[in-house]
C-alpha cells in the first residue's frame, strides 16, 4: 500500500518566484491497485512520481510504502522496493550491456553485490523462459547489446526488468509515449498482463485519455499540483473520453483547444 500525506514540492524560478509543482497531495493506493494518472502539461504528474521514487525530496509531507516511512530515503535505497519505467526507451536500461546482463543487474536490485559471475547458467535459463512469454524473440538475443534493440523491444525489456523482483510499487511515467501506436498498444497490453499476474501496486502516468480509462481500475486527474478528480468503480466504468475532456474544461475554466494531444 502507498500512502501519501500532505506532499508538497516547490521549485525556485529565480527572482524570488516559486512554482508549487505538487501542492498538499493526499493519496492512498491499495495493495494491488492499478491507478492511471492524467493531467495537462505542468499538472505535477511526473513530479509526483519523482517524489515517490526519491529523485526529489518533498518540502512538506510524507511517503509511506507498505507501512514504512520512506520520505527521506535516497532514490537508490527506494529502488529495491520501487520499479520504474520511463518515457524514453533509452532510460532504465544500459545500452552497451547485453540483454542478459541487464536482466542480471535488475534481478540483483537491492541485494548485496558479490564477486561471482554476472550471468549464471541457471539465470540464463530463467531469462529465456521469462522473455519467451513476450513473443518478441528476445529469448534468442540474450547476448545482444540492448542498444541494438528496437524501441518497443527495449521498453518491453525495461518493463520486465522493473517487475521481475515483484516490487512493492511500480511507477510508469508515460512509458509508451515515445513508441508508435501499434508498439505502444503491445507494450500496454504487456503491462496490464504483468500487473495483473503479479498483483502489482501501480501508478501509470498517461496523456492518452482512452488508455487512462481502459487500463487499470482507478483514474486520477491532477491540475496545478493537486488531485482534482478521483474515479473508480461504476463511476469510472460509465466515464467516456468526452466526459473526461469536459472535466478538464471545467477544472481549467476554458475549452481544451490546446489539449487535443490528450486524445492522441
């Protein structure tokens, strides 16, 4: 379970100006819940994920994961419990290392390092079995450098790496935004499959309102650093993309003529 209390983050803009990117956010995500997070640019979505992951420390508030207060933990320390996949397929993996080396590093996340071999025979067998489920042929490319993979293959690998140790929390920061529509759909279907099979507590940022309603079991909308809409159950099931656009318009007090990208 993830519990966020009064979380606030401010950034100095110079000249005495301050931007409150996340403003007194309270949020509880039950164990195994899959939450999609939407909002226009600058709403605070990625900053919220960065606060949870430990990339930023909050000015106020707390982050509690499975009953442990991790508010002041370093990003490195949290990585043992939090898996993350980024928007850029070049992040989250080491391009110059092989597929099996990347998987070996991910498998040892949070464990004490030893001087043993980086990739063992038993590990190689596990990796082949794991990758064969993707249907991308990666099980036959264990010794290929990750930098040679396509964007979709690399993002699928990043997803496997982020979830193979069953983290307490999975953070997905627009992880399909840089992919073509067909590949993005494949990665999203894989995401849903992995989250369901492993019952992972998940927060997924997306600009695609159709995806926000189709995937997961709860949708949250942010605006100016605050949560302004929280949908789940029958209310969410009845919601359409047009309904969400109207909600955006109502929150912002204007028509969303500049937010057509939300339908992309």
